[in-house]
C-alpha cells in the first residue's frame, strides 16, 4: 500500500456524520494530529497510519474476509483523511468515529458489488495467537480462531457488522448503533440474533468457541 504517496487535495467540505452522543465533550486525541495533516505534513499522516491502521484492517478484514480488499479499504480511508483533513470541524463526532464510518461505507460498497456471492474467507489474515502459548496450545487457539472466522462469515451482513463493532472493535452499544445508523434497541436485537446464530454454528462444529470474552 502506498499510503503516504502524495495525492492532490480535493476542494470541498469534510464529509459529515451525525453525532454519536458519546464523548463529544471529551478531548479528541486525534485533533492535533489531524490539524498537522491539514497543514500538509506527510509525517503526520504517517503517524496517523501507525495509530489507526491495525484497527481499520481488523474491521475491514472481518467484514470482507479478504486481505487485499481490507488493505484497499484502509488505503482509501487514509487517502480521504489526506484530502479532507484541512476541512475537519469539531463538534459533529469524534474523528475516530468518522473514520470508522468511512471504512464501513467502503466495506458496504464492496459487499453490495458482490451481491449474492458468498463471503470468501482469506487465510492470509489470521487472528493473532498468543506467542506465550505452547506450540500445541497455539495450534488449538488457531483452530478456534479459524472456526470463529468461519462462523462470522456465515452471519448475515448486518449481524456480522454489529458483532464486529461491539466485540472486536470494542465499541459501546451507543457508538456502534450510531455508526450503523440504527437505534440502540435495533443494535441489541441484531446482537441477540447474531449470538444465537453463532452459537448454533459453533455447536454444529466443535463446541463452544466464544469471541470477546463470551457471547
């Protein structure tokens, strides 16, 4: 990925999203760095990439199941930061919330293009396995991780998105609901159905593998 390749800025307003109703009164840790990017500092963009890339790749890879597509989504997200940073205005949402919305929308675009095609799992994005484990434990952990990835891939798109945002991206229900443009009650309904579907899938395989500390 050429995330730091110079790209001309595009005129226009920074894409807006609605407020998430969380943490808007708290200092946004990304604002200072974003201002430096707005002043055309490539080093600042590089620092933003280091700060945000792992979470963006984790989000896109779990939603898309494809390593190269996840990288493309991350690259496009950072290009949008570079093009629009100078137009960022505080008050609507935290920058991290906006960035997740951008990545989600890019994932949605790719999923829509797939239409009815099944989600193809990509073995090149393995879940991290604790290196402190014994070799046999690492193998078992990797097998459980692969099984959970298959279970996520089998979920309907919106259920998978809800699980990924809450369990893997560690967002609150309010934050996840705002990103998905639904109410908290609708999110909780999606999560409940997703948990049931995951349990059913896992029970039909090798037992109860539970992500994020249990479902």
